[in-house]
DNA sequence: CTGAAAGCGCTTACAG
DNA sequence: CTGAAAGCGCTTACAG
C-alpha cells in the first residue's frame, strides 16, 4: 500500500493525496474527505524514509541520548520534548549505547532526517574541532561540557553544571561538619569523564584546607553501575583503612556503597557520612535518604532547547552555560 | 555530499561507490581503496532514508520499547540486541512514550525500515484482531501477554511470566509466614494492565485460604512511579487500618511504600512484611533489601528473539510462552 | 483547487 | 569487475 494505490483508489492524483496527508490548505473539502476515507479504510501509513527523502527541508531537531538506562535523563528528555514541541519544531530522538559514537549517530541523523539542529544528552564532548566538523548543523551538549576537550568557546554550545565546583562544595560541606578522613568513590578517575572533573573538585577542597589527598582514600570502581560500586566498596572496606566520610561522585555509586557499608556493620551516618552528586529520584528513597547535590534536570533541558533554537534562528552565538546545583538534604551527613 | 559527489571525485560510477560502501565482493581492491580514501577524506556518510528506500528488502528486526525510564527493561534490551546480532539480523530500536500507540509505531517502522519482524517490549497487547492487522510482519510481545485482549492463540506470540500465578504465590508466601492482614499496593486496578492481573492473583490466594479481600486493604495509587506510591501509601496509612503485610504488584511501588512506612515509624519487616514482583536491580539495595519475585529478564529477551526468528524463518507457529519467576530473598518478610 | 513531472539519494538487476 | 538506468515512495515547484 503506497501513496500511488491510495491515489488510484480515490480517483485523484498522487500530489493531491500528498496534500491531504500533509494538511495543505489548498484542497477541497470534498476531495479531502474522499481521500481520508480511503486512507482509513486501507489503514495506509506513509513511508517516512520516502517522506524525508522527498522533503528538501524539515522542522526536525535531533536528540541523541547516550545510555539507555540512566534514570537521570528521564526528566531532562521530557522537558526537551515539551519545549521543542512548544517552539513549533519536531523532535526526533535516538538512544545510543555507551560505546557508540555519538557524533556519527548525530551526523547520520542529520542527513536522514534533514535536521535543523541537534542536542546531545550525556555525551562526552571531549572532541576536537576536526571531529566536530562531521556535523554541520548547530548543536548543544546537554549535561556535559568540553572540560577535557580542545574546543574553543566559539565553536560549540553546552549547558551543564559546574562539576568541579559542585564536588568542591560537597567535600567542603563534609569538612565543615568535622570530617577529616574523607574517601572519594569514583569510576575510573582518568577517563576524561565526569568522574575525573568531579574528582578534581575533591582534590581542590582537600588541598584548600591543608589536607593531602592520599591514594588510600580513593575508591575507584569499574563503572557507574550500582553493583560495581557495591563490590568495589566492599573490597575497599576489607583493606581496613580508617575513614569517616565518603564523597561519591554519583548517586548510583553512593547507593551501592551504602549496601556495602551496611553489610559490614558500618552505620550511616553515625560511623560514616555520605554525600553525592546527581539527585536521581530513587536515592531519596534509600534508608537513610541520600544527601546529594541535584542537577537541575528541567532547567538543563529547557536551557538547551532555548540555546539551540537561538542558534538555529541565528539569534544567538555559541555559549557555554553553567547551571547551579541544588543541595537536597537527606540523612547521610552527621556532625563529628 | 552525496554518493554522486563521491563517485565524481573518485572517478567511478555511483554503482561502484555503492558496492564499495556495502562491501560487495565484486570490486577490485584498487578501486575499493580509491573510493574509501575519498569517503574518508570527505567524511561521507550515506543517507539511511535513501538507503532503505532503495532496498527492496532488509535484515532488520524492529524493537519497540514502551516507557523510556523503566529500569526493568535494560537487561532485556541488552539480551535482545545480542541475540539478534548473533542470528545475523540487524536491530532497529525505538522508544515510545507511555501514551503513544505502539501498533502505529510498529507499523510505521515496518514500512520505513522494511522490517522482517517486530518485538514489542512492555506493550499492553490488549488488542483486537483488527488492530493487529495494521502490522503485517510476524511479531512477539515481550513481557506482557494478551490476558485482557480478545486475540486467539493462533494469531500472536508472546513471552511473559504468569502474572496472576506469581502474585498468587507471593501472597500465599505471606500467608504461610503467618500474615493475616495483607494489603495490596497497586496502580489503577481496572486498567487492563499488569496491575489488574496481578491483583487477581492476590484475590485468588486470599479466597483460597478462606479470607475475604476487602476494600480497605486495597492501596491504589496513580501510577507506577515511586513517588506516587510513596504519597499513596502515606495517605492510606493515615486511615489507620490494621495490617501486617503488603503485597506490592511492582518493586517500584514497594520502594515508595517503604519510605512512607519508615516515616510513620513502622518497621519493616517487624511491623509489616513486604513482598513484590519484578526484581529490578535497585530494590536489592534498599535497607532492608526487598524480597521479590524476579522476572527472568535475560530469558524473556532470549526467548522472544528465538520465537520471532522461528516465525520469520517459517520454522514455527505462534506461541504464548510463560517463563517462571525466581524468588529473590531479601529482608522484608518476617514470620508472625 | 488539481495534476504531470522532476527530484530526493540510494540500490540493484541487467548488460557488457 | 564496472556502468547506465530504472525504481524505491514520497514532496514540491510549475502549469493550468
């Protein structure tokens, strides 16, 4: 069943069917009704590949989301959907796996869907100017910036929190409450990822108060998985190193650690305080509830869309926007 | 940059470029190298819409996933990806929102991508024969069956657990451990969804032991959100109804309830036992760890793929496969 | 308001 | 091994 069949059955031309399907105003009510009746009777659905091939331009904005299971993205995506819709554009979303190339995915989508612009959610963005050249529409990176890339500020846009600063604040908070043996729980400290830049905030805070970051207080686990954090923490605890607090660079890691602590009979926060960054929903349901610095999810999404649309409509330049985090007080920080 | 440009620059025909790009064997090494050099130099990426339009058939299998944030699906999806790849097919995945029409999404994808078959993950599948007619390739519903639809067994395939039976077992377990005031926590009991069929298991178990399911022990919340479960439970607790256990029809609901209980000073499992169904990862990290009946995620995925491929290759008929759940013992069931 | 025709960027028999 | 040409299913000026 193609548009040709519908045309034949309705007794009109293919052009007319196309007009009806696309709600063009210049079709008589009579013909419109007739065509729609056939369309419904035969349950006709246009081929989108053909449609986007035929179109010379679209009103599509692409969203590439890295990491299918990250609960952290859910509300950001929702916000982005809403705002793009509201602005009169159409969202085309695609999820990619942790190991896939987001730039390639974006470049492909750009061609296939004739995108006007792109948003990358949760990408790494430690790219070079050459790599970025693969995509030729405006784009903004949401929730991560180019902290470890070599791009200058005039050639990309991003909306994110200040990871280092937030980590710095979190650790300072622990210090202020009297903690002096603060361990850091992270995933691969040298992968140019968020793990690394948050770790730098930890180091900065310790250094500032005259403490020396030591190797033995670094708990490095394999991934951001809750299970890996659990096993990693357990192994670290077996070393018997003294500590009175943990700064986890992500809620997910903190949740894994909490189980490990509990199994070892270490009471949070009496024996060990914990603070993290992210503010995903479920961490508030832990017992005790996790104290954490929340990313402003809705704001991240909204700001990304605004920025991109300005770029598309030539109303703005590339910018790197930093949004503040919000501390969510849970029950995992004690006063020493 | 199109295939035509590449052809011109390389000094060969469009057909030849296409052959190189698709790894056809009948191209001389010389030409292949020359073309690839140009492709790389110009960073050429083929247009997929045009590609699938041009092809008369593909080796694509579609996966429609309902509910972007459901952590329960992550490992199922991963398994499906692997198995489809292994069988020599190509996976095309799409996420849809809770309110979108999965059948429509499937039908569109079927045309756009020239699918050989489809897997629906987390759909409702309470469809009629007419509605199903929209899609004309074989498909299987993963993780939900047609319990409330009107399809006869010969026209659809599904792989799922036995929801009613599992709920029945869960409640019987609570009863066996001495609980006599068992509340049920569910989301909209009459929406033809999994909530309803699990609720029936609850009723069946109570009835079997001579207890009468009463209205006051039904905690019905708005959605499967953890937050809704939390608020709903809190409101229900305010009524002051006596109870000694909760059967939650989903882990997510149980987690929300646990926080509400804790805030009211009700100790789990001393004052109230809890058992749920699903077995998502994070519920094992609650304190206390949730006791729950796990869906066999990998098995669900694997079996769906096997079934679909048999259907595609005409080696099998439509079947409805029921997989057993596995009880994960946590710390939320006490003996009364 | 409607239709014929060109074109979107590919693939794929068909010849050679 | 390579190329010319038709075709995939749409859209969109261009005429009328």
